[in-house]
């Protein structure tokens, strides 16, 4: 039993079950007695709670996610400091991470990939407009919410949830970012991020392009024995042809992904809104084209073993 299970926080949040452990926090399924609903509580790890930079990242996650108030962002309800510990109360999501879905399906359909990426673009556009750069776009931070109904992929609902704003950077605020310090995950770093340079909204779009590549190919564009070797490839190497891994990918979608993976930010999409529109145009073009046989029929929920009662997973 975890040390926090059974603990009552702020007189209302009863921690019940450990869900997951990430880089700097653990997450628990929790009952909110005041409003009588299940929530998730993220608890800063004990070895990090005396690290002021870690604490500031934790607070920043709360501020950034709460400020978005977007249907494609995991909702933040509360931030509690109690017993010398830090607790972030958030929306409880029924469903897997995108990383888990890729692990089970290996390759996603083109239309599934487009829909997931378009919904991430929707929340990124709001974040970027408000001056936030996420800096850690990866499949582990994209959750697929289970609504409990028949809808799912392609049903038009806001079932994609972006989470983990712990290393978000606020424009015009150096904050946690210093020259030469790389924050993020090696597999999804933008070239400028790998070089420790100043990031822009375009950096998030590059990382989303890497995620799209992985959804379609079943692997990221760059792999290597170490994080440094992968980061160096992001900085200078060209990605392999996407259709080499999945020949069913339509050329128009491959070209869209290639554009997001350009080394220079000015060669990518100008904004998340522009990328989202390109994705929608691509979807319409595919709808007019002759259907191809792929892993699953469109319009069905994400296929994951636990179903609607499965565990939730947070970074």
C-alpha cells in the first residue's frame, strides 16, 4: 500500500488508489467528498519536494493548465500544499495514453492520426496564443478519454486530452529555461530544443510531427542507443521516408508530416491553427479518395484492453 492511500487532503480529497508514477510525481485515483466525484491527484515525489525548481515546475503546471480551460486539456481543479507536500488535483480520465495505444496497435489509421493531431493542435493554438509553449509534446502526454458511449475516433468529440504542463515556458519569461539546458524527451525534441536554443510555438509543432510519424510508422523517426545520439539526429539528420514503414500512408499525409519535421522553424507551419486546417483539408481529401484497408474501421473507439473501466495513466 502506498503511503498516501487512505489520506484525506484539504478535508475533502480521499486518496484511494495508485494509478501511475512519472518523472517527478505519482498519480492517485481520489474521491472528492465535497462534490462527490472521482478526481486524480498528482503528488510531487518526496525526493523532489525540497527542490525549488521541481516545485516551481509543479506550480507552473497548475497555473498553465488552469489558464487554458480548454476541452482538449486535462482540467486542473485545485492545488494544495499540505503536510509539507504538494498536491495537484485534476480531471480523472478513463482511457489510455496515446503511447499505450500505439504499443497495442503499432500503427494507427491515417484518419485516426489526423483526428488526434488536429485535437492536439486545437489546444496548442490556445496555449500559444496565451504565450505558453508546452515543450514536452509526446504520446505519453496525450490521453484518450473514454466517454462510455459508442463514439470514439472520428466522432467529433473532445476525447483527446493534453496533459503535463510541468515544463511549460511562458513567453517573455525565461523562468526555468536557461541557455544550454535541454528540457523535454529526446525522442520528440525539436532541433532547436536539442541545441539548447530559444524555443517558439513551432517547436511544439515539430514534436507533434514526431508523434504523428510514430502513430503512422509504429516508431519515432529517430532511434539510437542514447538520448544524446537521438537528440543529435533531431538537430541535423533527415528523417527516414515515412512510407518505408507503412506503404498505405497517403502521399498527402506524408507530405504534411514532412513539413512539420523541417529543421528550420520558418519551414514548418506558421501556427497550430494553420497545421490544424491542413489536417482537416487532408481528412477531406482522404474522404474523397478510394478507401484503403488499414488496421481498423474508422469511427470506432480506441481499442485498448481495459475498456471504459481501465486504468488511467498520467506522466
